[in-house]
C-alpha cells in the first residue's frame, strides 16, 4: 500500500510539472502578432516595445502576465501532457490610458488575442536554435503570437540610428537615418490622428511642420521590414 501511494504521488508530481519548464525559465518578448493573417509588429516605444510575457508559479497556481501600456494577467491551467493551457481565472488587468496614443490600437489587438478566446484552450510550442529560444502561442481562431527570449536587435539599431531634431521645433524638423533603415515617416497628434506622412528619400530628411498647431506630436519611422520606432517632439 505504501509503495502504491508513493507511486501515485510521483505520477501526480510529474503531471503537475509536465508543462515545458522553458515557459517559466524565460521572460518572453513579443516579436510579432498574426491576426486574421495580418502581421502586427509591436511599436518601438517605451510603453509597447516587446510586450514582455511571463509565466510564473505561486504554490500550485500558475499565472501568466504581459504588459503594453497596461498589465494583462490571469490564472491558467495546463492540460498535460498536451502543450495547451487555458484561463481558469481572468484574464483581467489595469485600464490606464496609453501615454503614447499610437500604442493603443496595438494594445487592443494584443490583449484581444487573449481576451476574445479566453474560454478556449491556447496551444504553445517552444523551440531552441543555438542560444535563441522562441515561444509560439496560438489561440482558438488560429491567430499567433511569436515571442523570443531576447529583444529584437533591429529595434535597438533603429533607436540608436534615428535622430529627430531640433526638439522643440518651430518650422523644419530633421530626421537623420540610414535610407535602408527607414522607408516612411508618419506624424500623429496627441489624439492619435495622423496629420502628415512623408516618404524617406535622403539620409537627412527635412519635414516642414510650420503649419502644425503648437503641441505634442509623435513621429513614427517605419522600416522596410515593418518595424517601427516612435519618438515624441514638441511643436512650438
């Protein structure tokens, strides 16, 4: 009887921890969303960049949390030995406004990826290539969220390579960048409305912003690969 109880305990313990341990060993950074076959790249802003996701354990409870402008979190259960999880509580989260209005559409799409299908199971798959690990989560609609265990290098390169000056600006704004890095520039007002779009044609692109009203604006630089970098500037 004692041996039977020990064996039963071992089986239960193995079942409890049968989910991929890599889920819990890494912080996962979002590389891209694919929603209804359309690819969505996280904006390269302080609020939205990389949308880190973490699985954690508190006793026998497993939690998932991810962040854009707000925090989304919930309690999940794993359907071992299948590579799936579902929400047993939540997801819920904070409801503050994004400081950068460009981030809100992305946050809505990303959080909807989880919230709209929370009653269904999500599948997950981790892969390792050299020292790089990836996590792919798929919801019941077939939409996917692809994460890596490292921040995408292209975003760091863009942040270091794109300069916007002067700031504040009165008449002419200059964007300095490699032409192969940036293909288009868009400017948004504080309400999130696009007020100007410029094709990037030279290394030091000038933009006449004299007609814009005084206030805070956001400049979004987009690369040919679809990556974006957003910087704030003030029009006097």
